[in-house]
C-alpha cells in the first residue's frame, strides 16, 4: 500500500485509477476504510470497483458505509468463529497453533483432523537436550544452547546461532511433556492427544531447576584444547586454574595450565598441559575397579532394581491415594471460591487450585509409569556399568563433550593439583564412593565361614551389603 501511495503521488498531476475487486478487499474496518480513502484522494488516486460505484453524494456514501460496515462485521465474525473452534480443539486436547520444533501436523488413526506427531531428527535432539538439563548433564541453559548448535539439523537464526529465547521457550513449554495450556484463553494445563517427548515428572524437574537457577554456568572459553579447565584447582590456594597457549621465540605454541591466585606461591608458574592431563589419566586408572568388584556392584544394582520393581505396585497405589487426597483438596477449594466475595481471596484460591492440579497430574503420571518399568535392567544399566568398569575409555575417546561428562560423573568437586604430588584426595561421585566402601570391606580378614556365600544367601548378602554401603555414604 505504501508503494501504491508513493506511485500515485509521483503521478498526481496525471491522475491514476485504482481498481479493487470488492470493497472487502480494500479494508475490513470502518475507520481504516475512510482513512485510506482520504489518503488515496490526497495522492490524486481515483477509486473504482466493478461491484460498487463510488461517489460523493449522500446515497453513494451511505451505500459505501453499509458495505464497509458489513465487511468489518464479516471479519470480526470470522475471527470469533475461528477462535471458538481453536478453543474447542484445546478443550479436546489438541494443539491448534503452529507446530513447535520437534513436531509436525499429520493425520493419525482415531483422531479427528490433523494432530501433532514427532518430527525427527529434531524431536530426538530436543528430547536429549531436555532430559540432559533435567538430569544435570547440562548445568545451564547456555550448555543446552551449545548442544543444539552442535547439531546441523537444528534451526538457527540469521547469525547462525540458536537464540537464548528459543532455548528458554523449549525448556518451559509443557507441550513437550504431552500437555497443553492456553492461559490467555482460560484453558488450564490439561493432557494432550499427542506423543510426549519427555515425562511430566522430567518437565517438572526442569522447572524446579530453572527456578533455583544454574549452579555452575558454563564458560564460553572452555573448549577442547583444555578439557580440564574449570575442574582443576590449585592445591596451594584452592582457586581454579586457568589455561592458555604460549608462543615461544621460534613461533611454536605450547599449552599450559597455571594459577593466578594473588597470594598463591604458585602464581603464574606454568605447568605443561601434557603433565596435568597425564596425571589425570593415571588418576582415572587408579579409580578403575577390578572385574570382580564390577561384577559384585552389578549384582548389587540388580538386586536393588529387583526390590524396586517388587515395590512398584505399592508405590503406584500410594501415588493414587495421594492423587485422591489432592482431588479432595481441590473440591474443597472450589467450594470456597463459590462462597468468596473478595477478588483477592478468589485469585489466591485459583492460584492454589492451579498448583494442586499440577501436583495431581504429576501423581497420576507417576502412578502409571511406576507399574511398568521402561526396560530391562541389562538394557538400562549396560552403558552405566561399562562406564563404571573403565571410565578411562570414555575419556580417551578425545570427544570434548564426553570428557566433560566423565568429569561430572566421576568427581563430586574440583580436583586439587600440586606440581609435586599431582592429584590428591579427590572427592569422587556416589558410584565410585560405593565401590570404595565395598573395596574396604573386601580387605577384611576372612572368617571361619570363608568368603563364599551359602546357597540361597547371595541375594540377601548383596542386599545387606548395598544397604550398609548406602548408609555409610550418607552419614
């Protein structure tokens, strides 16, 4: 329209005719219609249409007003009907808006119209990112952003980067947990008719982590050149070591770790990267348990898994009981809302009801998921046991993300490094602590009965050993 007005002003002296098919195509609002008519007239344009004759007399203006008013009513009625249909789809559990990343619209058997279905590979990438943030694999949103950017299939902005707002929207959207909501339309959180990428329990854990805030934000300067940066600390002052490349007189570049603590005796004393990483590799080798210890740990985990599966039905029933209690609380609050007269009190009740509805959904999902394990023990714990048996394999892969994962899974705190003594007294993660407890118990003298369990006592012995180890670690 701006180009048209500019053209008319350019040829104002000659005059130009503007032809429209119908008055509804010119403008669908009364105020906009006459404002545009005045601009066209001021620019020297003449408006004509095969469906109406424009004029300046009273009858022509009345007819034009009626037609423009009808076009405005048609637009408003169409918008109202569209909104009502979309709201009806929401009430029935269908998402009527643009498909979010990881989904696409397609027809499914048993559903009316098109509904959301997984759209791989984006769905798998987003699922891994969400589960990684919930489990702590990604400590901050910035790490999720870098994970998305590492996949060429993930869409980027005009600068070739994934926007922070897009990452936040993905982390806070209940659509990926199989639920939908539209607060501006008065639609509270409800179960959707599409496949979820993650469980609602995982989604709730993500929201809690976002509310608590990231504990260890990822630094942008941590890269594959120095995988131990951000983990290795100076044994003298306790501050984290930095790392850099140094250029010699010959032009060769050499990697170093160093401490910049102001009062530290090791301040600015360079330590070759190869020396630090070689000492770290030896530390991993020392943490590697023997084959017999790994088998014993696997049996303990399997025993605990079997106990958990046996308790699944009781846990599910307890969740159902808690869900019914929450439902009773919701009903009581609804009665209070009906009796309340203060807007402030009603708003507080509605907020509390929304929180209870969320808790109810979480309990119902947990009840359904608890009864049926997601897989067999061997399938779920195979990778974990392989890592536990030899963490050095994953570190020696050379992949930066895998190396950072080794650091998080193996150690519970920063690693103090001394140029003379190397790494000392590392605080290991829970699985390696448990193996250390078992190893300490294995070094005791044998009793009169020996070490071999009697027939039928192996399962009980593993269970007691697991419980004793767990109590020791939680003192």
